[in-house]
C-alpha cells in the first residue's frame, strides 16, 4: 500500500487520537523498525515496516472482515444514541477503519453477521442479483407439515402490514414438529424486510426464535458465543460467495411418516 503518516496509522489502529501521538513519541513508546520514532508526520509503509507500541507489534491490514455471532437485542447499525449496536461489540479499531455490516439481522435475530471494510465484498453479499444463499434456523409456535415445505418451495406471496412482495422459492427443512412448537431450517436467496418471519406468518405460524447459521458456504463458528467475533481468513471469505457444497439433506416431515 502507499506510505502514510505515522500519526494517521496509529489513529487508524485506534491506538490513540492523532493529537495524542506526540505524547507517545516523547515517551519513546513507539518504534519503527526498532528505532524510536520522533516525528508524528514521518511516512511509514505498514505493509513493509514494523511499527511497535511498548514493544508490541501493531498489525495493519488494509481490509478486515469479521464474523460476529450477533446476540438478540443488539441493532445492526454503526451507531445509535440509545441502543447498543454490533459495532459496540468490536474493538475501536474496527470503527476507526469504517468496518460496516454487510447486510443486516433484525434486533431480535441472532447468529452469523459479517462486518467488513471491503465495500466491494459487502456489495456482492447484499446485491439481489448475486442471490447469495442464507441459512436460518427458526422455532415457530405450532406444527409444520409437507404443505408448508411445498409452499416455501413454490415462492410465497406476502401481503401484510409491512407491504407486499413475491418471495423467491426457498428451501424449508423441518427438524422437529409438535402441536405447540416446531423447529425448521430455511434457506433463502434474498433479504427482504423481516422476510423469514413474514414467510412463516403467511403460513399461519409465528417465529419465536430465529438464528442465522450460514451465508453462502460459510457457517457460523459454533465456538463463538453470542457477542463474540473473530476475523475471517481469505479462504473463509471466498466461502461467503459460494453456493453450499452439498444441499442440506431434507429431513422427512412428521406429516410424511
């Protein structure tokens, strides 16, 4: 990458504000390639040179992409004056680098959310033309049956208080079925407002819990507890735009037994 001012680099890494860099330099806490830095305006190439703070190497990446296990009750937004947002769950570095959600999850939906500084990647993930698949697991308040599977596969016509749209065909897999509660997985290739909840509502079922498990071929790391995150490897980033390697085996509906 192009060389940049040392104070700008430290600010982008959320070490301190640009105005606070001088104090760090006076204290001898910042070194570039082993030599104490004296000038906040010195040009450095973070891809080539080693910059340390208190003898700890500061890692610079031009692009960062994060997998977050979003918890319920948190807004998918950069900031909100009254409510916690997904950016509040990440270190200040990511906000400083303009890391933003690639798509959204409703406040009451949990699971896989991607945040990235790569605007082109974000566009590809949310573009309707790309039809990137997303897999959800839902709990609903009543039984599901083979007719529901067929209705999802045929594309539901949604008309409710939030508007109207023709949903694209979706894959509904019934995991468990009971008179009071059922669990299912839904794979969709679009992201209309409250789409999964509205699709179930069109079939007379209310979603009581919803969790996103995968985007493309990338599944949520099950070791991440709600609110935890980690950066993705280049190989994992490529999985985001790939169709699932193997379609999920459709489980037999209790109604078909």
